[in-house]
């Protein structure tokens, strides 16, 4: 077991009850002790750790125990190669914990003579120019205050800090990836990256890494309200690292958050999200605690501020059902038997989602049964796609259950869907099928040749805006029946609802490749014509017949 005094001290403080850890930090300690600190091919570069800490404390502020703990792992190296063990440092922490100050101190040290790597440029990247400038401005101000000494080692403007000896620069960038190439950074710092919806910016800027040694990417952020994007997927990977056994050995993950929403009402536990609050508190921490307490008490009079308080101060976003089509409990409520015996003489409408002929296709038939909507569906997929995409759900089991047909063919031929709907016509008298215009030439021609009436949707997103509130209500009222169909439940759970600027709602995928939504999309298409085609049951009385 290798040791480092700041690392040992922080973990020991937790074990002795002096600090309170959230579950992710507990998992980090266990992962470090079972997978990292037991290695004999790595070591802590004590000289760099001490120089970095001393530099920040001399010119910026006194570091807290958790910050020294993190810094130690920035300089964990291999013994036989001049190479860092951790290439990615991930810090997700509540607002007010000095993350921008830490960025400033680290970036300044990396371009200093003490770090000593020539051309070790540091780029800080944020979504807005104001946010991106924060750390560069802080370093600029420090240089100005101490210019008589600093001018010997640095030159600086409000947009660029340069280390003279290393010929290294600290600059800021904004999140317009279209106009940026990778450059030659030694370290990329992504500030408040929870807002990113994809990996385009990170991939573009990261393309320049590796041109100087000791490449690093530091991700530092609070949580946010953007769900289903890059942040959520990245955090899932980070949690896998903390569980142990992940192949991502070069990612250090430090997450501070409340473990559950009930803990928010216990201020003594706030240090789970705000490690600044561990005793003894600094004057800065005392002032921050009082500020957050005032914000917490204000929620009694203005509960509308709770989502922001939870996300930013407690690092625990509230589950907001406006961004999900339905809660998992409501989705599970669709698992009720399909009443086949009552559907034989009912009006029905079919629907098909045939957008991508190389992965998934879904089709089904929709009925109205009393107050409920019944969706009887089947899906098709290419077996090679399932293997290539490495989907997590048990697709092969669903094939055995008859929910999906896996095809050993280069594309999904429309003939499979035509055959399916012909069976539904024989079984239920199906006449009308709904589709969109994306592959209208293939779908419409084939289905009309088979004798079906085909209605097509010119703008699916326009009908989403119209149908979203109604479908959300039907899920909440448990008025949708899919049968025992985990494939449809998976499809539905992969849908997020985005409220657009005009107030209308749109259905989006959580992930374009691995989280398939085809079955749900076909269901929505059918709902578009439900009121026009499906009939409500009418009670039958002999008195109504004119003999």
C-alpha cells in the first residue's frame, strides 16, 4: 500500500468521524484502497504536490483538506515512465466550494517554473465568456497585486497569462466547438460542463492533447437541470469507476452530494455536498454556511426556488417529471394483461416507426378499451446491430419471449412489417396505418399495395407538442396498457420531454444509439389518430332498437 500524507489524513478523518462523506466519496475510498493504492508501479510525486500546494497557499488562499487530497492525485505517476496515472480528474461539487479558485491556482502553477514542463498550455473552457474568464481574471488580478515579483516569471493581459520560462500560456475558451481546433494544450479544464448536451466540444478540444507530456483533463462542475445529455452519461461512467472493476483506470472521480432529498433538512449533513463545511470551518466556510442557511429558510416563503437550491447548493437535482414522459412507477403500471377477448370487434389503428432500416423498427396496433388505451406491438432489429451497439438490455431474452424478431440481414425489409399488419388485419380487421414521411416512399407503397389505408405525419415534432400533455396524463392515470412488454417499457423510459422556448413540449431520446425509442414513437403515431378512428364503447339497450 502506497501512502501520501494528505490522502491518508483525509481518509482517516472520515474513518474517525471528523468529516462526513456521501456515498460516492465512501466508494472512492474503497476503490482507491482496492485498485489504486495497492499498486507497486506508481508513486506520489511529493515534490510537485508540495510545490503546488505551497504556491496556491502563498499567492491565493489556504487550501482545505479535501482540496489537498485532490491535488495529491494530480501528481500520481508511474515509476518506470514519466507518465501520469490519472489523465481525467472529475470534480462534481456544490456551488460555493471554491472550485474556480482551485482552477485558478492549479492553472497558474501548471505554467509556472515550479511545474517545469515547457509548452504546458492550460485552457479553461466554459459555456459563457463571463464564466470562462473567471479564473483568468483571478490570476490576472493576483499578478497585478504582486507585479514587482511576478514580472520576473510571467507576462499577462486580461485574456492571457504566460509563463516565461516554460513558454506556457493560460487562456480561456468558450463552448463554440465549430470554430476551435485542438491547439496544443497540456491541460484542459472544463468548467460547469453539466450544460453540455454532447461530446462535440470535448472531443474537438481534446484532439490537441498528447503533444506535451502529462496531459490532463479536469472536469469541474455543480449539477444542473439538463438531463439525458452528456453529463448524465458521463456520470454513469464515473459511478462505474467508483464501483470498482471499470476499465477506465485513468479517471479520478470526486463527487460531493446529498445522498437523498430528506437529508437536505438536516444542516449538519450539508457537508456531504459542501466539504467546506467540515469542522473546523474557515471564516469563508462560516460565511458560506450562513448564506446557504438563509437561502434554505427563504424556501418556506418561495418554494419555487427549491429546484435551483437542490441542484446547486445540495448537488442533488430534484426529479423533475416535466423532463420525463412518466415516472418508472407509472411506466411499470402499463404491465397489465392485454384483454384480447374484448378487442376482436373493436376499431383499431396501426402505426409504424421505420426510420432507420439498419437498426430497429417497430409496429403495433392501438385500441380503446373503456378508459384505457391498449397497445399491442412487435419490433424488428438486425442481429449485427445488437452486437455492434452492445446494448445493455436483454434483447435475446425478449426475442425468446416473442417481443422482437432479430434478423440476420443487412437491412430490415419492409416486407416483415407488411406481413405483421396483414396478420393484424386478419385478427382485428385493421384497415388504417400511421407513419411519418421519412421513408414514405418505401412504407406507403408497400402497405397500400397490401390494401391498407396509409396516413402519414409530415412533422412528427408538431404532433408531439400536441400530444405530450395528454400522453403524460394517461401514464399518470395508469390508462395505458402494453401487456407484459419490458421492451416497450424500456423504449418509454428512454424518452425525455423537453419544454421548448415557446412552452410546447417535444419528445427526445436520451441517447441516439443505445437507448432505442422506436416502440414508443409508433405508439405516439397511433395516438395521433386515436380520437378519429377509435370508438368509445356504447352501452347497448334493446329499447334502442326499432323493430
